[in-house]
C-alpha cells in the first residue's frame, strides 16, 4: 500500500488535466519534498529488461567490476561497495553503484564537466538498455519540471533551456543482502544535490523521508510508480519553497535480510554553467532571500561531491 501521507499523483492527468497535475504534484513537493507519480507510462517490459541487465552486471566477480572504476570522482562507471558516505556520517553506505551520464559529441563545450561514458564488456545488452533508460528518465524529468514551473508561477517551458544539456546522472544501485544490524545502513540520511530526482525501484521497503515533526515516514509506492523528490539546487532556486528533504534507506527487516535491493535514481541537473539565482517570485517580506550570492550549477555540484567523498 502507498504511504497514507503522500498520495500518488496520476501522470495520466499530465495530458488530461495539466493544471490539476501541476497543483497536485507541486503541493506534494511543497509539503514533503517528495511526490509519488503513478501511471508513468514507461513500458514495463523495457524496464524489466533494463533491470535484468543491471542485476547481471552486479552479479559479476568483484575484480571484473573494478576494471570499470574510472577515477573521475565517481561520475562515470563503477563505484565499489563501501565508498560513498553521507555528508557528516561516520560510516559508509552499504551499496555499490554504476553511473551513466549524458553522451556529448566530441569537442562539446561541456566536455570538461562531463566525462565520456564507460561501458562494460558484459552483459551484452547493458549499454543499449542503460542508454534507453537514461533517455526515458531524462524526458520524464523534463515533463515533471513543466508542472513544477507552472506551480511556481513561471512559464511552462521555463526549465527547458536550463536542463537541456544538464550534467544529469543515472545511478544504478545495488544494495546487497544485509546480515547484521548497524552501524552501517544501506544509505545514510542525506539530501540530493541536484534539481529533481526520479526513482524507480522503491517498491522494496527501506526508503524513508524525515517529516516536519521529526519522524521518519516510509515511502511505499504502488507498483509501477515513480518516486520524485526535490534536490538542493531547486530548493536553493525556489528559496526553500520546495524543500530538499532528508531521506535514507534503512536496512531490511530480519525476514528480508537475504534479499538484495536494486533501484535506479535519475539525478536531473542544470546545465553546468547555469547560474542559480533565487526566483523573484519566491522572495517576499515573509520569505527573505536566503541566497543573495548566485552560484553556477557546476560549482555547487563540486562543492557537494567533496562533502560526500566522491571528489
């Protein structure tokens, strides 16, 4: 059953009643920093194929996977188990992951900020499936941003140019079975760095959001849903009208400790040189500008990657 607090929003309303979709989605983001999007239209068979390729890669021997560690701050390829640590945390997360980024033509102006992708030799369909998944989630994210723009009183297409060549990352996550209690957890409490995150794979229990009252709220979406959340960049742009909420992935209940968890968050980013300047409509007598000094998306990203030990 879905969380009783965060009511799913049907993506069918995007075409059927866009204003309703925008207001329902925006209200969930403003209240929780998270939204559950049902009926997202991504083909189940294709998602299953992508998940099969992901599972096949992570099942390979450790020495094979480590061939694809790039040394580029984890931006591309494989990051081994026990590396990423939540900001301020003493213990590393219980996960390994693979990063896919945007493909750029040779000589592109953002080449310095976006390394080339690396691809494993096996499984054979990995590159094709991950390229499709990246594109599908990138397109979905652009549509979610249309609704957010309208909710914030902006032109519907406001975000299109700001993310058209964004440094967005598809993360393929594998949380192995957990055979013990803490102090390590699958993902320590953190906020996302980016604009918005689109997450597939949250049906397996573990994702929790820190609510305003200080209690952890489990996110248990209905099957076939996307979980979306606001990242720090959009929180900053909106002067905290849309909050970037602390969340975590806790270790499984004893009866699920032998089960691995897989998820595929898509971290949608602004173009590297986009200057994050507080939206005028999000500043007022009761909401003074928290960020009078602008910062580029790339500078913001690098600052945060250093904090979580990926740079």
